[in-house]
C-alpha cells in the first residue's frame, strides 16, 4: 500500500528532529543511520512528485507510423 505524501512530510519532520537531537548528543552512529533513513524518505517524496508530474504532463501526439 503506497504511503500518502502527507505522511512522508510528517516522517521527514520527525527525522529532522531526531537527527538534530543525535547531532546535539554527539551520537555519530545514530546520525548516519537517521541520515540514511531521511534519504530514503526524501526519495519516496520525490517519487510522488515525479509521478504527479508525469500524470499531468501533456503528451505530444505520436506521428503516424510509416509502413516498412
């Protein structure tokens, strides 16, 4: 089941908060893990934007094919 774009944005905000806390605590291992997760979540958000752009894009008409 796909994740709603709103849930992705909420997840990003939560991750940013967790990353900030880990940086403040000096926990490099957690920072790396959370940054990897953030990249994954951001990629999903980009996929939604790409999908929407492709769905709403006007497609040029195909020229008629010539018989070979």
